[in-house]
C-alpha cells in the first residue's frame, strides 16, 4: 500500500513542481498568450492547491468505514 502511495505522491509532486515552474514562466509570457496570463496563473495556482490537498488526503490515516466522528 505504501508503494502505491509513494508512486502517487511522486506523480502529484511532479505536477506541483511543473505548475510552480509554469507560474514562474508565466511572469514573462510570449506575446501570443500574454492576454491569458492571469487566467493561466489562477489555473496553475488551483492545481497546486489541489495537489497539496491530494497529498494530505493520501497520507492521512485511514478511518474505519461506517464510523462517524
């Protein structure tokens, strides 16, 4: 189970790193896509936030099904 979690974590971390590089690159975009700079940063920021949330949920201890908190 931890092997699968580790592989999924590597995938999510690679997405986070690429999204971070995307935000940095979008600071000085080519003229053809300069009008979409804000939207692109928002999309990449949301992707980073969801990736972090996915890692947290992936590594939280599992609860027993049917138990309410």
